[in-house]
């Protein structure tokens, strides 16, 4: 009897220990990152808007019903590279740089800079990046010594060598992608090596273009390269990664970065005319379809309840949106002014959804202010990681807002920037644009911008004193009231200068 009691006791301890471990198990984390997708492009974000989306996005709309949607979420920049850097470091990009990484340029990461995947590795995660990188590599390490430093031909590089300082050098255990769909080299890269040797130069006339320009940069390509294969190929890699890692005991982190709906706007033929917003809309339908397949893989693997999924976009839509609005009556920035590159809201306010079953309330929406910079501190709280003082200097822990523990977020201010000398600051319901205009898109002159202004009720309000908007009553930024409230503009300017000069803005560092 004594032995039986001991056996029952032992089994009970093991049972409750296993329950405790299951309860404490870290969630898998998946970030789905679109490219140049705006606030007006998803149906679930425009139900009550006069600017209804003409693009069906059933999978993202369903994801919104399963989690929390942020209607006032922002990327750090209104262009690609800086936003990705900020998301993966929890730091304003402008503390280090402003522009994009161009063809064959080096990494933007300092060796000692803690990244989100490195943080998760320290907590026992396996990590992967699939798709667009656009954060630089050490291409000079494989450049042949007898070749010019500005050479971009297939014979200028030793393709047999590993390419250093890419994703696997900054926290990712695995990488698969083509680094940037419209930048060379045009070849699949796995981890730090090309899968085939480029043997020719890119020729964009090989492929059918469906909207705008292909935007291809000169450089080496493999014979037979087909950019139409990008989304299908990376989607399959994502499905395989999720399926494989779900079988392991360790949690995983997947950063899946789409090339779409960035140019080249080339939806596969099966998606033609699936939207009422032209090929751009059709490409979003294809992107949504891919997201549906990845979410289905998560469900099929039996890990839906233990996986935190985050969807967002790196910035607002490209300048082709002006013509799209004219032709299809679809404004990709929704209720907001501005596009990619602009420091008006449409340049950096992006649709964002968070799903984490039994932690994040279903079918909820918040208009609390959030930045992609906040992902790092929030996820650090999720996994129980103590951020050092020299990491994620601008990242806010918004987990109480995500989980519904608090209806109010802790972020009250946010700096917007694309180019070096022009900034905007959002604080306590006000936005100051410390520039003559929030329009940073030099290409808008190609279109009938005055007709767009008239259609949407805007006037030209360039002002050497800057621009001030009351976001509570004028989120569309139509009425510049800087002349009426110079004292408020001055207060915001001082706050902007403080954030810029002190080198951090995260609450945890304020009293250090």
C-alpha cells in the first residue's frame, strides 16, 4: 500500500509539473510583414470609412476577428530599410541612418546591436527569416580582388563563397529569400550562399509588367529567373518551416517579409481581376492568399493556440496610388493623407493585427498609439527577457494593451521621419510637422496632384513655419492650425528636440 501511495504521489507530481511546464511554454512568434501596403487596402480597417477598400482580403479580415487590430499603428519610417531596422531593434532608425540599402551595400546593423531574433535566441528560440531582407550584406567579402568596387556584373563576385553579415549574422538561424525582389543579385539565397551562380544580367523585358514600372536595378541574374515565382516559392518555404518546427520542443520565431505589394506589381495570372483596384489590388489578393496558407499551416500543425501572430506593413503605398485613385476610385491610404516617403499619416500609419489565443482578446480594435518599434519591448515581456540599457532604446512594452489588461497604451508620443532634415512628432493628440510640408514624395508632380487634392478636400498648405494638426478632430490632416496655436507647436518642437538629443525614449530608461 505504501509503495502504491508513493507511486500515485510521484505520478501526480509529474502530471502537475508537466501541466506547469505547458502553461509556462513560450509561444511561437510569427511576424507577417507586407511591403508598401496602406491603411485603405484592407476591408476590416475600412468598414466605417467613406473610402471603402476595393480589394478582398478574407484571410486578413478573418485574422482581425481573431485578434486585436490597431488603427493608429506606425512604422518608424515611410521607406523600406529604416522600418525593418527599427522593427528588429526597437530603436528609431534616424538615430543611425535614414535611407534604404542600395544594391550591394553593407549591413545597417552594428555587430553589438541586439536584435529581436538574437533576443529570442537567448530565450531558447529557433529563428528564421524568409523573404525580403533589404538590410544589407558584406558583398565586398565575395567581390573578386581584381574587379572594380562598383562592378555589378556576374563575373565581379566569387559566388562560391558565403556572403557575410546578412540575416544569419544578426540572430536568424535560417534565411531563405532573394534579399530584395527588384535588386540584384537575382537568385535565391539560403542562409549565406546563393543556390545557383548568376551568369547573366537582369533583363526586365523578359517578364510581363502589369502596373507601374518594374523598378529593377541593374545587376547579375541567373538564367531562367522568374520574379513571378517569388510569393509561391517563399510561401512554400514558410509552410515547410512551420510544419517542421512545430514538431520540435523548442519555440520558434518566423519573420516572413513579403515583397508585395511593392513594385514590380506582378500578381500571378490566377489572381488577375480578383480585385476592383487593378493589378495592385490583385497582388494584395495574392499576398492575402499566401497569408491564409501560412495561417492554415499553423493550424494544421496544431500550434494555433500557442502561436503569437503579428501582421503589419513597412510603410504606406507607393506613388502609383494617385493613378489608382483616379482610375479605380481606391485610395490606398484610406482616410489619411500621404503615401510612401511622406511624413503625413499615410506614409507611416499602417494596418496592424495581433493574434494570440487566450491572451489577446478576439475581434477587438484599439485606436491607442503604437509603433513597430514597440514589438521588441513587448515581446521581451512576453518571453521574460530583461532588455539591457543599450538595446531597444525607443521601445515601449505594450503587453497590457495587447492582452486587454489595460484599455490605454503607455505610448503618448512618436517621432515620424523619412529624410534627414524633415521630422514630425505626434504627442497627446497633436502632430507637428517640422518641415514646410509633410509631402516628401518628389514624384507626386508626375500626377494630377491638384485634382487629387480637390477630390479629397485638401488645400495646399505648405508653410515655412511648419504644420500643426489636431489629430482628434482632424486625423486626415486637412487643417493646418500652427498660426492659431504657436505655443503648442513650440512645446512639441521642444519635445522632439529632447527625444532626438537624449538618445532614448523608452520609459524603462527614463530614470536610469
